[in-house]
C-alpha cells in the first residue's frame, strides 16, 4: 500500500509541474506581440500531453481544470484564453484515447469534427474574430485548408512530445 501512495503522489507532483509549465507559457501570452499570441496559446497545451501519457484520466481532468482556472489570471483577457479552454487545453489530454482506437480513418474523422467545432466557437463565439486579425487578409478558401494542415502538424507535434516524454523524461523520474 505504501508503494501505491508513493506512486500516486509522484504522479500528482509530476502533473503539477507540467501544469506549472503550461501556466508559465500562458503568462508569456500577455508579453508577446499580437502575431505570437496564438502560437504561444497552442504551445501551452503541449506539456499537458505528458499528463495524458501517464494514463490517469482523473489527473488529466485535474490538469486541464487547474491550468484553465489559473490561466485566467495570467492572460490579458478571456478572449485570449478561449482557444486554450475550447481546444488546445483539453485536446492533448484526450488524444491518447483517440490514438488507441484501431481504425485510422474513423479516428481522424472524429478529430477533424472536434477541431472544426472548436474552431467555429473560437472564431465566432469566443473572440469574435479579434484574436487573429492578421488572418483576415487570407480568403476563406485558402484559410480552411491552411487551418487543417496546421491541425495535422499540431497533432504530430503532440505525438512527438509524448514519445519524447515517455522515452527521455519519464525513465529519469
């Protein structure tokens, strides 16, 4: 029983460190130029992929809640935290659930549907389009494929971070 408590406290501490890393990245959102805010918000969700690699769903929910709630104090406005809360905070946590499914086509269809719904709320519901004014000059027929290519790159980046975490960081802890 003592071993289990030690393992649980170790995972909880690791979760807290990864949440702190995400919150530090969210803190820098208010100190960068407008064009760098969205990439930093996207980058803030990547350390949470380490929490999901621990395969504990309760820690995943806890990490997302802590980072989103405390992130409100770090970012400049609710509109800036919206993309993190709507997609980039919870997606790294549920990505291993999708990746464990066998059918690749079904997995990507579900991922794209979730991403499309989140993008709709990010652009229209959350920020009113004010978060990404530098994208207003790109026509919609060029912007939609660009957004999906960026999502595939983000998904691959999360996968690489999980492999790096499990191969390099986790064995040393």
